[in-house]
C-alpha cells in the first residue's frame, strides 16, 4: 500500500461533491432537509461506511488467514453524536456471522489490528489544512 493516499472531492453545486480515487467515483450529497438533493451519501455516512466496510474486510481477511469461512458476515457501525458539537464521540462496531461465537470473537480481535480505519480512529490523527487560490486576479 502506498505511503500516502490522495482523494479528491470536487464541488458539483448546492451540497454535492464528486469524490475520486484510483479511477473510482462516489457522489456525496446532503438530504433535502439540509439543502441538498440526496444524490448520494452524506459525508458523515461515508465516514461511518468506511469504518464498517474496512472492519468487515478485516474480519474476512482474518477468517481467510485462519481458514475459517465467514458466511453471512455483516458489520454494522453506529456513530453517536457528541451533543450539539459537529463531531462524533463514540463509534460502536458490531460483527455478525454464521460462525461459532468463540471463533468469531477471535476473528474480531484479530481484525482490530488489521483495520486501517478503526486503527486511525483509535490512535487519533494529526489534521492539517492548506489552501491554493485559483483566482487569476491574484498571481501567486
């Protein structure tokens, strides 16, 4: 895996963006109640979806390494808002599969060390912001 990941979001009007990475695209939008057209998931839903999907893949990978099939594998991620703040204070990740409980528990424990998204959330992360003006009236 590359040392750095780059994802580009391009505004498409109102509250919609098109997100692109490695030749794949995703529409992100807000619902009508927030002024959007509901043409895609909200950014917060994409964030939670990243956690659920990454952990699901990690459990499946742990199962494959242990030669344990994981039929009906499903991961549900729930995010709890931090009061009125614009952030989440807690994520709960629930894993279900048609696998014996102790075995599934071992796979989940192994997946905890394999999931990039949950590892990043658990460790915290430095966040930096930059900007570049494309306004031709103001040369660099």
